[in-house]
């Protein structure tokens, strides 16, 4: 059985509709509830790093995410992240992992998220997370984005906002 670290950062994945305010907002991560539903065949350690919209993601928070990955005793890491800036976080992680002494070169790191919040009907959150759990156990060490039933290398992906999908750059 694999050990997997699951780092939460918020994003659409963890948003919930606030009927009083009439907007999507954060209260807490949905990951414990989701893990009870999907029952992954792995030991999962959840680390709540942030609950923010990815448009609020700063390089300082990204550095904290990188540090969490470096410090993680688990070699398999999944990060839930908002989709708007997921590629930027993956880029910084990928660049850090390129250095053999970074502590990341032997780890498999997957970033995933959702276009529709988990709590809203038609959400892609469960599917993307399930795909990420499979990918983190099968892929060689490196940094990847897993969205839309596709695995993307960190340096060859972007979110096409016009069609709401991730795609390869080249």
C-alpha cells in the first residue's frame, strides 16, 4: 500500500455555494469527506496548506507548497489547486525538482483541481482526484498536472479558458 500526501490549497475544488451571500466561498476542505467516498487503497496524509482562490495564490504561498513537498516523507504527492494558476505552481515545482539536491527529484507530484466545485452537481472534482490518485502511483518521479482525464508534463500545459479545458502547449 502506497503512502500519499494530499496537500490542499483551495481552488474551485473546495468552494461551496453560500446561499446568503449568493457566491462561492470557502469554509473547509472537502477532502476528508471525499476520501471516505472514494476509499483509496493508500495511506493518505492530508495537509491543509491554504483555502484560497488560485487567483489569490502568491509566489510566497507557492514557496510554502514547494517546502511542504520537500519536507514530505511521502514520495507520492497530490496537490489540489485552483485551475486558473495551476500551471504557474506546476512550473515552479518542476523547476525546483530539476535540481538533484532539491529533495524533489525522487518524488511524483500531481496537481489537480476542478472546473465545478465538488458540492455542485456535475462537478469533475471526484473524477480528477481519482485520476490523480492513479497517476501518482504509476508515473515516474516528476511534476504533472492531471485534468480532463489527461496527464500533462508541468512544462507542456496550459488552461484554455475559452473552452474550459487543459491542453498541451506543443
